[in-house]
């Protein structure tokens, strides 16, 4: 049986540095690479990113929506991205942000976490806003298969603040209640559990208590959204060793050359290592 997601992620970050690069075939990035919006261009973009980065960084995070818009041809490219990235040694977090109940949540979990699915990744992102308990099928399948679930908690988009900072009857913010529920799922795991949370790198320090989480913290928002590498310690404090900073455009805009993409990723990774080790 493979090691759990938390252990495998910690090992990958120790070996390759704390960096997750998003593979987001956004139309503007395709255009910047001189590509049009076709399945063939999608494949060229995505597989160039895999060639350049899958052997270099700890985690790749393909954004499913940018593949799905091309229909079955796009999903076929996504399957190839997942398979070849994992074969090259990168962990794959599939950014799908699924959230549903009962048999539907089970179907989503089987699609992205079951060993026999062509879309199986090392972890998937999920939305808890039908209730954290609605994620039980995904949590159960992830635990059984040694994969991970990364739960939206306090995201980097400004539209999320009103809901995520709202206070419940227990006088905790919604985001904090999600972190606390994830911590219960991770209780007793060593070195850290399989349930992570998404907490934006753009936030103010001290907004969330992450001290008991014992799981990964995916931190998007670096670069274009306003978060900075230098600000990570102020945002996350003592939880920084569990933080997996995520960037997409800040690396991918240096394409389409493979060497240029690798250089950009190495530079970003080295800046992160310096902050983590300070």
C-alpha cells in the first residue's frame, strides 16, 4: 500500500522544493505562446508544461475547466497530463473544486481518486459549501487509496470573503470551522494527514488558526493576484512548513520554451526555499 498523501507530499517538497505550478491553459496564455484555442494547441501547451516541469517541481495542478471546454478531446489531454506528470515524479493535484452530496459526491471522488479511473490524481480540490459532512465519500475514498482531498477554506478571491469570514453560532468563521473539521480528519497522522485546505497567499496574517490542522495548506494567489513570496511567513506564521505555494501565470508566461519554463520555475522555487529556511 502506498504512503498516504501527506507523507508523499512532504517527501516531494523536501526533495524538489515547496512549489506547485498550475497548468492553466487560459486563452490569454495560449495567445501569449502564439497558439490558438484548439485541442491541438491545448495539447501542445499542456504537454510542453509537463515536459518542462514534471521532473522539476513537487506538484503540478491542472485546472480541469480549461481542458473541459474542449470536450472529449480536452479531457483526453487532461488524462495524458495526469499520467505523464506522475510518471515523471510530480504529484498531481487536480483542481476541480467539486462539491455535492451522496452518490453524486461518490461519483466525483471515484472519477478523480479511484485507482482505476483515467483521471485519478494524487489529490483533488473540493468545495465544502454544502456542508463539510457532504465530503465524506471523497474523504473515505482518498483515505482508502492513499490520495488527498484539498478543501476550499479561505480563498484568495475577494468575492469569497463575505461567506468565508461570516461567523457561525459557535462564534467561529466559516473558514475556521472548515479548517477545524479538516484537523479532525487529520488527527494522529504522521507526518501530516491527507486532508488539506486552500488558504490564499493574499490574506492577512492571523485570520485563521492553522496550528492544529496537521495537513497541507495549498496557498494560491502569488503573483498576478497580489500575493508575494516574501509575505508568506507573515500570512502563515508557524504553519509555513505545511504550506504549498501555488503559481501558474508567474511561471507559464515564460513559455513556450522548455528551458525558459524550467528556469522560471527554478527561480521561483529558490525564492520560496529562501523564505522557508529563513
